[in-house]
């Protein structure tokens, strides 16, 4: 088993709110000397808070060959976090499962009525179609220097346990060796990586046919759903009784009774707005007073006639 080097005492424990995690990069055939790499981490605090942010760590300067398996092994095995406590690792530029679902929820709450909502739906449809891609030509993605990642834990205590484990390294604990015990568990680098890339550039006919068929099936289904929606909009009036003008052939007019019913509902909905302005209230009171005066005058005339008729009445 490889010997764990001791951490250097010449680096600060914290920089600008980031705790420093030193890791040892093992020697390679092309560079037969070990090196120390510094990983910076802090609790995740995105500009738009998400439910998973409170139990996530934000990593900066992840190694170029990082994979989700590397990060999980670093925290679970080498920093002695119980296994199964990491839910997901989201690398910069790659939308993760948790991130995608939360963005969808947050986007739906921020959507406004009108064209903006339509554009956001179209953008989401394009992203889903892009997910159906041709077979990959690389078996492993490499990161550029300074790339970031977000590690989502199953709960906040697990995230805090990693923070405490990093603090123990400051007291003289051995530095974890990057990729230790990962032999055969991740795609190889070096010449083997490019040999595999050369093979993956020429996928089989069945693989290409399956990817293209999945894409065209999804595309045709979305087009058919859009046509059905437009046909329904041409036939069903909206809440104001109007028919939506859409692209496509003409269809028969909407049923008259349905349009009248919707118009009646709209009229009843606006009943509560008749006293909205102050002048409307004044006009209503004035009209009521005039009506009462007319009724009073009519009653006076009725009483006068009854008195006149009383003197003219003669019983037989």
C-alpha cells in the first residue's frame, strides 16, 4: 500500500472562506514525482437558493481527471465518511439530476404569462431533444484547470462530517492520495484513452440507427402534440369567448351556446367591478335618490286620489 505523505505546514487552513484540502497526486510514467494539489471547498451558497444547497459542498480547483467515483472515494473512503452519504456530484457545465429538477421547479415558479412562457417551454423541449444524442466518442470527460463541482449529500450532518475531516488534516493527519484504489474502476488515461477514442469514433450501424430513431420518434411525437393543441385552440373559445387564431387550416366555428355561456360567465365576473371608482358610487346614490323621490311623488298622488274618491262614494 502506498505511503500517505504528511501535509505541508506552509499553507493556510482557509482562504477567502474556503477550507483547503490538500491531496497528493501519485507519480506517473511521464512525471515520476508526486505533487500536492489543493482543493478548495465551502458550503454551497448559490445566488438562487435550492432545497439541496444546505446539504451541499462547493469545490474549486478539482483535478483534471476528476470523476464522480473519484470524489465519492475521496470523501467516503479516504476521509472516512460512511458510504452511501453522497447523493450526487455535479461538475461545472454538466447538469446533474438534482440540479435539473430544481431548476425546472424554480423556472416554473418564475415563468410569466405570454410569450416568455412559450419561449421557455420551447427551450426546454430543445434541451430534451438534445439529450438524445449520437454515441459518445470519448469514454471519459476531462476537466480544465480551476473547474468547480458541487457535491450533494443526503443530509447536512454528512456534509459537516466532511468539513470536520478536512480540519483534522491540519493537525498532522496524512494527506489522501488521489485515485488510490481506483485501478480498473475508471476509464484509463494516456495512450489507452486515445485508442479507445479511435474505436468510439466509428460506432456500429445499430447504435447510430437506434439513436436517430429515438430522436425522430420523439420529434414526431412533439410535432403531433403541437398540431393537436393548435386544432383544439381553433375550436374551443377562451374564457372571454374568443377563438385563438393559430396557424393551420380552417375548421368549423365554435358552438354558439358555448360562446354565449362563456360570455355570460365573463359578464358575471365583472359584476363586482361596478362600484370600483368613487364617481360610480356617487352616480349610483344619486340615481337611487331620484328613484325614491319619484316613488314618493307617486304615493302622494295615489293618496290624494283616494281622498277625493272617499267623498264621492254613496252606499245604496
